[in-house]
C-alpha cells in the first residue's frame, strides 16, 4: 500500500494496481478485483484492465457484462487475441456459436499457431452440425500441439459422426 501511494507516475501506480487485482482474482475475490480494475481504468483506460475485469465478470457468471469489457479491450487494442478468445468463450457459453466462431477465427487470423482457438472453434462448428469444419479444426489443433489430448478426443467424436469408425 505504501509503495502504491508513493509511486510517482500514473504508469507505476497502474502497474502496482494490476498486481493487486491479480492477487484478488487469484484468491477468487472477483468483486474486489473489479474495484481495482475500475481504479486502473479511471486513471488510464487499458485493454489489459478491461480484459481482466471481463474475466472477473465471467467468473461471477455475468457473461454479457464480460463481453462488454472484452469489446472495450478490443477497441483499445484491436490485435488483443486474448480478448477475442475470451469473448468467444462467453458467446459459446451463451449458445451464440456463430458469433463465437467469428471471434475464434479472429484469434486464428492474428495467431495461426493457437491450437486452443482451433479446438474451441471446432466445438462450435460441431454444435452447429458442421462436422467437416470441426474435424479440420481438430486436425489443425493436433498438428500445432501434438500432445493435445482434448483435440484427439474431439477429432474422434467428429470421425464417429462421419461414420469413419476405424479412424476414430
């Protein structure tokens, strides 16, 4: 607290507040973490503070509010893959699969090596009965991360749905 109050620059205060917010988030004290991220954004709005606030809101099952914060993070940093990814997760959980696919696709556009984004997009495709697209995403996830057990499992489910039992 002493260091935070005696930091000479706004950026130094923000850095220390981030650590405080992370501690509250790590302790699952999401409401307190949100207060800290609000302080940060009152000093200087940052994509990182909105992202972390969104995570806390998601943890509190306030997914629509979390999506709002992820959008704020994206406005501040249009290349923030983590914000698109988290927004995709929220949308998927709200059964807005097409919108989720758009966000996972943006992650992939920005980082073609994100195996988790391929896997999550594959889940959305599968739930929309687009099994071939889901299978392709699972194959890509495995290509990027050869020990990705969840992607092998998902690939097997897609192969069964396509009646390709021996491959499954």
